[in-house]
């Protein structure tokens, strides 16, 4: 049985930087921030969370644009995150970007449940496509280690497929190899989308067989569940999802095609990175 996720039902994505991002990565350009709710101050974040809770939302993803150092500027919002956890009783996940050990400890103390960490090890992607001058793959590896050693109990690594203009390289496999030294409850695989209005809009997305090859390597090398994340191009929806399910290479799918929704799978109104221990409150279709 596959777990299916429709986060819009009970889980809200919030940008604490509005539509602003200092990096403006060439494959994103801040476009995806426009689809998030905006809370540009701690007070606004608290007020928004209260409104969402009254509407039946049970969890929030804290995200936003990154600084030139590749970090989400979350420190001024730590008290607001504690409020959301302790006063409102909501599940909190965060997309923090690069992080050090002290910052990882701060996220744990604030009560963050899950850290969504994008693991990127291609030097070209880091330096030129993400525009992180002076950053190296080691910075991502050190951030990952800091999170597992000092951060919140659940860390959900996200491995992008084909960020380098849709090409698959050894770096996707290198990421999976690094993750095999840890024991993430879930690894989320996301796929490059040629996004309109960005410098990379004319690039091709990875092919279905290339994506399946990455999933096969992940299944062979990792012990936790595998998720097909919500970041994936329309050209790979449907056929890819059904194939991954058929051959047993995926345990979770975010925003699945309607055909899967009509089958006997459990459906949750949450992000696909949540651990099983937190999922019951988000179940929207028991089977």
C-alpha cells in the first residue's frame, strides 16, 4: 500500500521572506515562493498560524528565500515557531538550507518536528546555478551531519534529480551514497522542472528511465522509505508514478495523479516528509 499526500488539505507552506530571495537560483528565480503564504515577521507568523489552525490546518512548512550564504533567515522566528508548537499544537517542518551545529540545536530547542534538507553535491550546481559563491559540496555534507547529530529528531533529505539542465550525473548517486551512512526515515526524490520565466526554462527535464534508475539505486542503498516529492515536471506525471508503484520503488507520492487516488492507498493531508508517528492526525481517507 502506497501513502499518498495532498498537503493543501491540512498542511500550509509559509514563506518568512515573502517573495524575496537573495540567491534567485537560475532554475527557480523565486517563482515558487509566490505559491506560499506570506508571513514576513514573527508576529505575522503567529497570527497566520492561528488563522490556519481555526480552519483545520494541522501543520506548517516554514520556508522562504535564502540568503547569499544559502541559509533561510529563521533565527528571528524561533519564538514564533515555539508558539506554534506549544500553544497551537501544530506540526512544524522547516526548509533551512545550509546550517551549522548551533543552528541545528536551535531548531531542536524550538520544537521543530522535521527538517527538509536539500542535499546538493554537484559543484557546478552549487556555484553557478544556485549562485552560492565560495560554497562547496562539503558544506552540504557538514550541514547534513550537523542536523543528524544535533538537530530535530526527524531529518528528511531531499535529493534533486537533474538540476544540471536535466542531466543525470554521478552526483545524484553520490548523494545517495552519503545518505547510506545515516538512517533517514524517508528520502524524498525531487525532479528538476524547467520553469517558465527562469533562465533554465528552455532546458529539458530528466527522462523517465533516468529517474527510475535513481530510484533503483535509492532502494538498493537506503533503508528508509522513498518518496516522490511534489517538485516534478508535468511531463513525468502519471506514467512515472504508475511505473514506480508497479515495480515497488516508491513508498510515498506527493500530489499523485487521480488514478492513484481512486485506488486503495492511504491519503494524508500533509507533506510527504513527515514520519509515520505524526501521520494519523493528517489521514483524510482511511482504507
